[in-house]
């Protein structure tokens, strides 16, 4: 095996080329890729936080809607009074002539609506 000076020159040339490529090509490209990856991770974390906040806001909105519906139901449902005090005798001061006129009108209206009733 013959070893001459060209082998040493090729090794030196390889080392110089590797150093230049590493210094001016590989390091900038790798740092650029690292920065982009970090930026993507930051953006992904921000998006995740925003999605989490959005889900919380949706849950709050849903809970407020449920509370609002309950309030509406409570406010606008009709409740019967269980203790209705109706007087047994109602005293009314109406004259007999007025009562007779009202009865006549009622009879007339009833005959108009249902003609076969006397």
C-alpha cells in the first residue's frame, strides 16, 4: 500500500471543507430549524390555551343559559293560592229594577245565540 502526499492533502481538504460547511451551512440551518420548531411549539401551546378558554366560556354560557331558563320558569309560572278565602255572602246594593233589566238583556242575548231556549 502506497501512501503519498495526495492522501494527506485530501484529508486536509476534507477537514477544511467540513469546517466551512459546518460553520456557514449546517449551524445556521440547524438553528433556523430549531427556532421554527420552538415557534411552532409556542403557537401550539397558545392555541391549546385559547381552545381551553373557549371551552370554559362555552360551559359558562351553557350554565348561564340554564340559570336564565330556571329564573324565567320561577318568575313566570302560575301558582295557585291554596288559601282562597271567598266570602259566603256577598252583599250587593243593586236595585231590583236594574236586576230585572239585566235579566231581560241576558235572556234576549241567550235567545239570540240559542233560539230554541225559552
